[in-house]
């Protein structure tokens, strides 16, 4: 599958999500409960962040240090 995403914009959106996660325990709990990538993307988008599966996978090194948990699927 080919993704045509603006990587700067994608990274910016993901960084905004990560910043929000630092202060929003409700969002942390919601994302922590995600059992698959599609669920995490839907939750993030529902919270107003323009992120995709591609963003999570492309920037997983960026995500890891910011999360207080680990997803088995990422």
C-alpha cells in the first residue's frame, strides 16, 4: 500500500497528539485500551488529531518514549 502523506504535517499532528497525552489522562486511558492500530487511529482522530496508520507506523520511534505503556501491535 502506498501512502501519500506530507511527512512534516503528519509528524506535526502526531507531536500535537503526544503533547496532549502528557496532560490528558482520559485520552491516555482511551488509547491504552486500543487493541489494534485501527482503534488507536480512530480514537486519535475522534479527539481531533489528523493522524493515520501511516503516522503511527512511520514515527513509532517518536511515539515510544512518550507513552506510559506499550502496544504489542506497534
